[in-house]
């Protein structure tokens, strides 16, 4: 059956044009939905290993700003209506995964008639903190192996059921969290580690627009028909199977990019050693995304130079926000409160010192400590204190 839209991601962006989250969040939710539809049925073979389309996508924003969980659910609600798609548990434990994998095991047939096995799951969670415990080293290691496309039978001995086995497990994940949760739960050494460097962090701190009544805003669109068409095309994409190829132009571009990337150590944008793991895996991230971009627009299973370029651009757009995602990790409590005070003054334009203290009181109840914090920021040139009409005011220095 011919597809309705020339590009599924672009159609999804139009479908969500009256949502309040930044457009990049909707794009990456669309990427997660496509990955969930493709499952383990398509890959890019590199002889020594295979790249699969699964993604670990984390939407990050302060609470109550961009409706992260609603944004995710728009895409996942479409994926749930595709036959054969299995969703995993809201809280990841080995026992819960085994139960979910047991219901996800299936065979699929390649165009040449070869029959293969897979156990694919998509996991979507409105709270990353409910999904996994960073301190569970065994589970973190499992997620690392699954992102890499581990093949064969995975075995796990458990007290309750003896040896549990899963054939060709595969996980695609999307979740939501806040910078505060990341700083409070991930130690600094984990940022550059195996799991975090395999995740795509999509950060936002403000709405792209304000839509009080989405139901009224979409009145001029046949939103029900657009939804049905998106699901129809997603079903066609879910039927794809087999190995991706690359055009010669794509190979040439990818080779040139690879040499340039590693010669320049990530092009200088991510010189922070904490992001070394991500820089090392950026090639893999690009090719995972390029497969999804190819499937979004075509059924030929060919990655073009444009697919690779677009994948690289989408990833690079997110990199400037990585320091914001991890800004508070490893910082002292005083440093965290100093950041909060700067954010408060910046959001207000200028603010009375009495009002700033009132806003910070729950975190810094002692005024002498607040005064010390404020004075340190003033001496560092990060805040200005002045008197206006007899009131002491804080503001941000002009740049």
C-alpha cells in the first residue's frame, strides 16, 4: 500500500504544530515512534557488528514548563495502535523485563524468505526516575548491551525462576526527567560512562508558544484524518525488514566526517572530558538516526548523504544544551543554590533582595548564609546590587 506522507517525521511535526513544547522535542518523539515501529527488523551491517534503530531518548526540562509527558504520549499513542508493537514495563527490573520480553518474542521473515527471531520492546515513561535506578549496575550494563544490538540468547539466573532466557532482546526507550533529578541521582563519573553516552538528551526550558485551548486551535485541521494517516504510514514502516544499504555519496560523506570528527576531537564543542563517551559514539548515533530518517521518507532501505547530513545536524543542535542538562552534577550545595539565585534574578529582570531571600528561604533559611551567597556572586561579577528608591535591588550585569 503506498504511503500517504512523503516524510513521516515532517507529517508528525505538522500534526503537533499546536503543541507547546519546542519543535525539537516533537521531532525526537517522532524518531522514537519510528524506531519502535521498525524494531529489530532492520539494521546496518558492519561485519564486526550491526547498528540497529533503537534509541534511548531523554526529554529534559524544569518541571511544569513544556509538558514533557504529554509530548511523549502524543507519539506513543500512535505507535500503540500499530499491530504487533509491544511496550515494556514502567519500572525496569529484571523480572519485569523477562515477563515483557516473553510476550514480545516473535519471528519475522526477510524479503528473501529467511526467518529470524526477535524480542523487541519499546519503553515509554513520564518519569525517568520511575524507570530505572542509576545505582543498579547490573541493569545499567544490560541496557548498554541492548543499545549496542547484542545478538543471541541472553541468560540470567534468578532465585525465583532459575535460568531466564531471552532470544535477541531489543529495547527502544523514551523518558522524561528534570535537570534536578539528574544532578541528584547521577554521580559525575557516570556522565561519560557507557549508559549516559548512549542516550540522546533533548533539553528545553521554555514553551515555543502558548496554546490555552488546543481543541480550538486545531479546529481548521482534519486532525482525526491526519492521525489515521499517520498510523497507516506507521504500519507500512513497521512492515519493513532487512539490511540497510548506503549510497556511495553517503559512504564518501561518512568517511570524510569520521576523519574530521576524530581529528578535531568532536570539533571542540564538547571539550569537557565528561562528554568523551558521547563524542566517541557520535558516529553510531548518526547512523542509528540516519536509518530512521531513511525509513521516514522511503521504503528502499538506502541511507543517502542527505540522511547522514540531516542526522548529524539534528544531533549537533542538541549538543550545546548538554552542559545545561548536567550543569549541577558534582556541584556542592552552595554552588547549586548560587545557580538558583542567578536564575531567579535573570527570570525577574531585577528583584528586591527581600523578595529574593523570601523566594530562596526554603533552601537557604539562614539570612547570613543567603547574604554570603549573594555577596560572593556580586564579588564575582555575576550579580549587581544597587539601591532604587530606597530598596536594595539585584540584577544581572549587562553583557
